[in-house]
């Protein structure tokens, strides 16, 4: 009976130690996951703010160009300059659009 009791104690000790190690691992992984998610949220907020600033500037530029076109009586050179500005706006929008080859940028890759 002494050997069986000792084996039961060893088995219980192994289970307890395994449970403690499992809990510590789970706790560590939870902390790491939370820190990764917080970092990603900060990146998302920064990117969102940058996009808002860029799109607001683009909207202002489009409004300015539209107003110039509404006034009429533009010379061909003025019209050409306005259309060139519209093409620049299009290029800017295409520059901030998602890249089909890499739709989600890698957070580790600096831009």
C-alpha cells in the first residue's frame, strides 16, 4: 500500500506541476497577445488619422478645382493646369489605395 500511495502522490504532483506550467504559459500568451493587439490598435489609429488628413486635403483640392471650373471663362492654359491637378489627385488616390499584390502591409516593414 505504501508504493501505491507514493505513486499516487507522484502522479498528483506531476498533474499539479503540469497544470501550473499550463497556467503560466496561458497567462504569458495572453499578455503577449494583448500587447500585440494594443500595438496593432495604435498602428491602426495612426494610419486612420493619416488617411483622414490625406483625404481631407484631397477633398479640399477637388472642391477648389471644381469651383474654378464652375466660374468658366478659363483660358486653355488654365484648363490644362486644372486637369493636370485632377490627374495629380487621381495619382495621390491611387497611391493610397490597397496594393493588390500586398493588400495588408506587413507591420514589420517600414514604409
